[in-house]
C-alpha cells in the first residue's frame, strides 16, 4: 500500500468509528483532555526489515506531544493477544508508548482519565534499541 491509500483507509475508519471510539473521542477531541491534542485513526508507518517495504499500523488515538498511542480493545482482542503484543512491541520500538483500554473501562471515565494522566505525569521512557537490522523507522502521516 502506498501512503495515499493508507491515508484513505484511515479516513474510512474515522467515518466508521466503533461506539467505544465515539465515546473516547468525545473525551479527547478539541484538546478537551488536559489541553492535549489527540488524533484519531492515525497511521504509523515503518519500514519492514525483512523486505524493506512500507508497513503500517493505524493507531486508534495518538498524542504526538507525549508520543502516546491509545488503543481501545473490544472483544476481538481477547483472541489476538499475540498479534497485539507484537504490534505493541513494534510501536514501542518507534519510541511511542501504547496504553490499552478495554471497551468496558469506558464506563468509568475517571478511571480512564487517571490511567492516561498517570502516563502524562511520569518520566518519558527512553526509546529502546533493537539489534542491528531490527529497528523499524518511524514515520507518521
């Protein structure tokens, strides 16, 4: 996929948000959450180390100011734990932090706010370094 196709895919996801994404978006849109800017359905691009092709993930929500990716996990994530673990690893190697929030947690928005604020108020993690040939290059659109 090229960048233009990836952007169109992200736009389509924005037009077809899940109920959980709509709830979370109301919390963070227009800098409503502590004045922080969040983007929704944001492409994270990296070069695949095996074939040097452009690969990507679409982050549910992204705050560039804090290098933070927020992923909302519905029931499907109960069946793809290994995939999520690998995905989180690659994203964290890009120097980003991933916070996972289960859809059910959105029923207690104060708890969700606290989980995110805890990250905002903690020292920034140093980006990890992979062994030679394993580091994906970060690029966001």
